[in-house]
């Protein structure tokens, strides 16, 4: 059966800041609509009437829904008028959240564009975490694992590195240590007490598929011990045994996205800091 053709629609993403927020929300929402192929047009740092006029001309040339984050009332009114004249929907991303929070707090927002990108202590904490994580990827520089907030441990291709980078972007110092067949874990890892150490596990059959794809991309022989299903099962059995012996919580990443794995790690971190029981 021939699949239905995908419908391409222009989507205009407008922001008086970098546009990261509106782009992330747009992508998260549009994946819910099968068969729709968004054609994103990003208009960032819109802070003047001149820029706004260029934006309206762009929407006129490729009419489509407009998603926006904008706090300057004068520019917003002009954008509303332009979209009304073109009969295209204008969708606020932050207004419902800011409005609800303002009502709850009994406060009015500051109406400062790009305020989430101010170089505050949180920003520098994230930069510090990114630097640490890059220096401690795949078992590098594991001599100071005690400085980590989280250490992810697992066999090859269990999404350790991307999950660590995602956590670092949230300000979490994350290191990852690979488990290599025939080589015992380092004493530095086994003696670490400060960081939360989490074991990542994955279905062996799925792991073999991912490893074969990786070798194919590198133009290497796919049939090696690295992809032998029995050996991979043995690797996973040994990994699970280590995690259980050490009392490290495990996360099965077989059907989890990077974001979902990171969220599970953050939940474990929160429960550990709060003194609660670790989640399964």
C-alpha cells in the first residue's frame, strides 16, 4: 500500500530573542500530526519595526501559522494586525504560562526580551558542566570522578555520551565510563562515593542492530565479536551483575529517547538529594 503523501506547510517562528524556545515547542507539537512536513521559517531577534516589516513580507510570501514569543507590545500589535490582514493564525507560546504564573504569584512579568539568556550563575554552571562532561566522555580523565554529579556506566552503544551531554546542558556534571569485555572496572569508579552512579542497560538484540549500523557507517566488518549476539548477551549479563552487586540503579534505555533517559536520571538525582528511595 502506497503511503499517503506528506503535506508540507510553512510555519513561521518569531522571537525577540534567539528563537530556541519557540522552535523547541513547535517541533514538540508538530510531531503529533502524522503526514505533516513543517517548513520552518525562523525570525529571531525581532526588536525593531524595520525587522518586523521584513518578517511580515516573508509571511506574505509564504503564508502559514505564526508561532511567537514577543514581549514588546508595540511590535506585537503590528504583528497581530499583519497576521489578521493575511488571515493566518498567530499563536503565542509563552503567554498562557506567563499569565497563569503571574496570576498565581500576584505579579506582572518584566517584559524583557531574551531574559532567559542573561549571563547569570545558572548560565556559568551549565558552561562548567559542559566542560566537565566533554573532558570525561567515554572514560577519559576518570581520576576526578568525585567531582561529578552523575556517572553513567554501560557497555558500548547504550547512549551514554549523548545522555551526558543533555544532562550537562541542564547544568549537571555528568561523566560516562564504558564497560569493556575482559577489562575490570577501574578502582576510581568503584571507589567513587559522591556522584550518583547509574547503570544503563539495553536489549541485546537491539544493541546488536545499533552496533552493526555503527560499523556499517564506518565501512567496517559487521560480523565480529562486537556484534555476536551471544557475546553481547554475555556483556549485558555481566553489566547487570556489576550494577546489582554495587547497588547502582539501572535504567533500561531500549525504548527510551535521550531526553527520557536524562529525565529518569534527573529523577534519581532528585530522590537521592531528597533522601527518598531510588526509583526502579
